[in-house]
C-alpha cells in the first residue's frame, strides 16, 4: 500500500493540469467549478503547494475523475476486469484532521464510480469538504465506531452497521469529536451522469 500525505506534488500537479487541459478549462473555470481559488490551483499546478484531502477531492470532482486518478496517474485498464492489488492502494492522510482516505483504485474504463475506505480518528472532525457537482451521490456504510455526518443544513448520527445515501452537492463533514474510537467508513461516490 502506498501512503501519502498528498506529497506526490509533481504527479498531482501534472494530473490536474493534464485533465484541466483535456476538458478545455482555464484555471478560473476550474476554480468556479470546484470552489477552490484560482491562486491555490495555480500553486498546486506549479507544485508550489500540496493540496489538502478536501481540496484534492473538490478538484477531482470538478474534473470528473476519482481522487486517486490525480495521485496515481493513469492505470492501464482491461476492458472487462480491473484488479487493484493491495500494494497499489493509495492511502492519503490529511494532516489537519488525521483522517485517512484509502482509494481502492481505478474503476473500469467508462466508470466514474470511486470506492473509498475512510477512517476518522476519535475526537476529530474531518472537513468541511467542498460540495461535489450537483447530482453526485455518496453511499456511506459505517463499519465500526460512531459518526455525525453533516451535509449542508442536514445532519445524521450513525453507528456501526448503519448506512446511508445522500446528495453530496453541499459542504459536508465527518464529525467524530465525541467518539472514543475511530470511525471506519466505506464510501462509494457516484458522480452525476
């Protein structure tokens, strides 16, 4: 398993710039779409700054790719089967909250689904994360621990075994500030068509 604090700055810079160019977006266009400032995007593309997990997530959503694609780069794909070996999983650690976000890798060509494993440490809050594009759905399963999820003005408290789905087009955060153990979540991000 690769571990990163999003310090793969040159790879991330290249991937963001390449995808932005493919879409014909200017830096200002990407800023408007992602909610990340133009100056921050410019700094990230020049590899002058490393993005936080929240910033990288917002940029990936605006670019229409899984977050892992910006860190890992393109992975050759089989037309029928995509295997991601355990050693190739990317684990990103957010230094601000301690939250870990593990991507289970690229999906089949044509799929934009992203499958993640997130761990929110006890006594911490991860986020707020920028809204995803309108129509994006997140499916979340709490495997262990306890968590309060806030999406825009709505809030839900979840315990181990609980699952929910939500429209993720509003700022959201994972609150484990009252938890005594880590909250383990499995998240499937389903972008809007």
